[in-house]
């Protein structure tokens, strides 16, 4: 009995600490349930991969096929709060939906990266539009190299973890994905991280049940690559990190069929040459093609998957604020694989280039 009392007291202390630091608990301190501390990574990567539930409460969003209806519905259905963290925002319909939610009395907060491109700041228009309608909007904190995360949280009950930005001009051409989760532990961990970044307090975000955060996401993604025993399918926008390239080559050399689909750019020529020469199957879309591969996805053995914002670059893995999610739910993984198979057929086999 005294040990149960001690467990309750420790859980309550952890909960109170989360409230004091971040204004909300990371998870309810129920006996038998893990208390997710804001600064804890909780499990080594291999153990985290083994614990992902095939019954997780998640739904897949495929872009451009599914459109933005899941996001509009989530925003319109919110009754208490909407929190959005986004790298690029240029969609007046999304902005209007956020403004309308605010007008209804929903607490709306938007964290947006102050992107700088050739001296221009393309997010300034959206920032100003949201500010003018009363939405609470802040530039993302500068203690990360970039805030490249793309996540929508509604009523602290659902989070949509996205590979895509909210840029209307790219919706029709960009292959992207989103995962809508109602896992209370994952949603709480995402919400606590948002609160910390909103307050300008840098933390190491909790992985919850299935989350992958940057900085320091490389160990988890490498563990997923290394877990493959028969197949590994990869969507990537960038390909420059030495650790990822070496891992893809290594699993291919031990007999795993590795397939990579990307949009070709000369920046990735050296890496794609190296992968192809090592036996990895690479297919690409031309930069002028009607399909652009913006997704960041891996599927190992048609069973275990990752979907998120993390690119295969050192900055994205080690220095940015990024978020992805691990999945083993069969229907979701099957749909990811079916989409990959179609894009694989439509892409061109890569030839080594001089």
C-alpha cells in the first residue's frame, strides 16, 4: 500500500512540475500509465520501435488526393483551442478558417517560421493577416536552426502531423502525407512542446508513444532503417546526410531491397550516384514533372513506417525543430505502400550521372 501511495505522490509531483513549467500536464498521472515528462526521451530508439501499437488511433491523409478537408474540418470542429506550428503558410482559405475559429471564441495560436529567401520574407503576409483578425501569432523561436515542424492541434484532443506546408500553389502537384492522431499521450506530448516553444523555452520534447523529434532524430530513423529485413521503401525530398546514406547502403548490402523515390536535383546527384552504384534502387521525377516528391516517409518490411517533416540532411536531423510519427497500423501502412507503388511505377529509373 505504501508503495502505491509513493507512486501516486511521485506522479502528482511530475504533473505539478509540468503545470508549473508549461501550463498543462504532459499526461494524466494514472497508476499503470506512463507519466510523460517534457524533457524525457523515455526509450532508446529500438525499444520505441517495438512498442508502436498496430491499433493506434491514427488516420492517413494523402496529398494531393485527399485535399485539405481534414484540416478544415478539424479547425471548424474545434470548440476550445487550435494550435498550429508551420514552416510556410500562404493559403488564404486556411487563414480565413483560423480567423473564423477565433471569432467563435476558440483560442487560436499560430507559430510560424520567419522564412528568409533571397532577402524576402514570404510568411509576412500571412502573419499580418492572422494578426489583423485577432489570432495570436508569433514568429517561431530562434533557438532552433529552423522550425520546420508542420502540426495542427485541436482541443488538445487531436494532432495532425504533416509532411506538407500550407501553400496553396503546391497542393495539386506535391506528394505529401499527414497523420491525424488522437492518441492522448502523443497529443499531450505535442501540446507540451508547442507550449514550450510558444513561451520561448527550449526543451527536449517527449516522444510519447510514437513521436520522432528533431533535433536528434537520427538515432530513431537509423534504427528504423536498420530494422528492415526484406524491404525498405523511402520517399525523400533531400538526400545529403552521410549517416542516412551509409545506412541505406548497408541494409541493401545485407539483402534488403531498398527503393528510393525523389524529385531529382543536382544537389543530390552525388548521393544518388553513390546509392545507385551500391545497388540501391533509385527512381526520380524531373523537376519539371507534374508530381513533386515533398514527402518524408519510410516503410520497412511493409509493416513499420515513419511519416514526418524530417529531411535527410544534417540540419534537419540535428538542428531544426521537426516532428514525425512512427506507425504500424496495417491499413495505414498498406495505403502508404500502395501510394509508393504507384509513384514508383511513374518515376524514371535513375542513371549514374557525371
